[in-house]
C-alpha cells in the first residue's frame, strides 16, 4: 500500500460540544517525565493482557495536560488494538524542540482516499460498521482536537506492508 501522509489542520471548527467535552480547559498543565508517562500507559495495557509494546526514549520532561495527553494516546492505542490486536508505540526526540510518539499497527490500514476524512466527527470507514469494530466515529476526532489543544499535531499514514501509523508530535517547551 502506498504511504501517503495527511496532517490535520481543521478547516471547519468542530461542534462546541465536541471541543468542550473532549478536554477540560480547567486541567492544569504540569511537568511530566514523558518516558515514565509512556511506561505507565503501556504497563496498564500489559497488565490487562493486551499486546502493547514501547520502544525508544525521549529523555524529556514536558509541560502538558496529562489527562488530555493520556486520552489522545488511549484513543490511538485502542484503535490499533481493535483493528490489529496489537500496538507498538515508538517515541523519539525530533528537531526543533519537539518529540514524536507513534502508535503503529498491522491492521487493514485506511484507504488513501479516506485518510483525511476519518478525523471528522462521526465519520466511520464503511468496513468498521460491524458489531466487533464499529464505533461512534469520535475517537480520532477527539484525539485530533486534543493534540491541537496540547500544541501538537496528529498525522495518520498507512504503513509499508500494511497497517496504520498515527504520529503525535508535541512541543518539548511550553509556548
């Protein structure tokens, strides 16, 4: 499958109920050891018997809203588990005072023509409309809104050899 990359910048504002419910503006930003944060998230999944692995280190302490950040990563990891049965998270520092955490799977991926639409509220890929994998179509929309609220970006692309790669890029310095 060809690997295209779609970065999401909304052209239409999400409904106010999505924005207000998807994250709490009252959550205070605090310093978070990012590697410990990811270790904790992955261990929680492993304790539940889920196949979630983590590679890489950021060696970063970031200023962020931890509940919002956790919601983004849980949404992305849950999708990987739902569609592929396993998730691999990779973290790495990036140029320009940012870091990247990538959630990868080996599921069916998303048709190239639908990559940009799956981030829209209530949009679901037709193949996901069954009882075992169907959802409301809000998970990626919420993840994208929260990524932006945290000063970051969310990028989706299909992986070479099959599967999806969701990259969350976050600033390591507060703005």
